[in-house]
C-alpha cells in the first residue's frame, strides 16, 4: 500500500491508494472455461488388403454428422452429443459396414472399420440332403448372391455317392449339382457324407445321409430333420415312423433346458 501526503492550509490530507479493499479480489481474473469436444475418429481400410480406403462416406445413426475419409483413410466426426451411435462407412466397390460407438462428453471415441470389396458370394440350397431308404437322386442349387463371376468346385468322400458336375461358373444365374446314391455295393446300415463346395465367393458344405435298409428290420424315420422356433413359436412337432419291418422301439432326449419333448 502506498501513502501520499499533501500539506495544504496547515492540514495534512492523507490519500490512501488501496489496491485491495472491502473484499475485492486481488487475484487474476479467470479465463473462459475450456470447451469440451466430443466425437469419433477412426480409419477405414480394405478387409482383404489392409489398404486405406480414400473418399469413403462416413455417417452416424442417429443422424448427427457426416464426412469423408482423407488420403490416409482417416475420418473425424466432432461436436457430437454424448450417446450411442452406429457409425457406417460406404464406398463404391465395397460392401458398407458399421460399428457401434459410445460417445462420452469431452472424449474422442475410436471407430475403425474394415470394408469388404464387392465380389461373388456363394449360396447353396439345401444344406442337408436325406436320401432315406429308397431315394436315389437329389440336387444342390448353387447361386451367386454377389457381383462378378463365381467359380466353384464340388467334392465328396465316399464311393456310394456321385456328383455331377464337379465344377462350374455362374454370374447372375444358378447351377445345379446332381447327386446320386448307389446302394448296390454296400451293406445294410446308415451312411453319411459331406459335399464340399469351394469357390472364389466363399465355401459351403452340404451334409448328406442315406440308409440301406434291412428288409427284415425296423427303420426309424424322423421328419423334419430341423426345427426352427424363430422369435415367436412355442410348439413344434416331430413325426416318428417305422419304415421297415417288425416293431420299432424308440426314445427321445434333449440337451438344452429351454426345450422339452413329450
């Protein structure tokens, strides 16, 4: 504190210069609060090569922000309100892909995405073939659910099963593989095989079962071979039959607690 004195007309007048008085703060005035920025950043790459995907569109659902990737495959989505978002990346020549991201206040979340290049995609129907006790012929339908040309080969393991053709090429159409079961050179019993279908659009397999029935013995028949309860069904039925001779004694068990059989 500084004190200055002035003498005038025989009186002393004291002027006090007080810098801090009556509770006034002597501290430095506070600066403005730092802004908190929330958002998502990440890199978009090709799944098959790991190369950067340049110019990919990146957006959020619920809709908030959108952008495109830079020359290094990176993107930034800033000033996003905290919450849960689905971040999707899309680029011509690739299948779009998404990741779920939780954005927290004042934090930048990471969301890397790999895009699969568009190409052929193998599909086969059915995935199980049951020749039963008498059926001789069956077919597998091969489809291309993608783009471009699908090249495939089919193979099996056992002598009693034959397939034709074993190779094929399709684009937008379908191909049929013919299967034939030959029971002439095998003994009575249950038989199985797996048809492997390998392609440039993925690989699939078809399970094949067949029976050479002893005409003097009982034979268990069950249909259908698969049960699909979906999201709403509570009850489905199996049909059990004797396709042979004599009496068939059978029992049923389940391996999961959520299903009962009566």
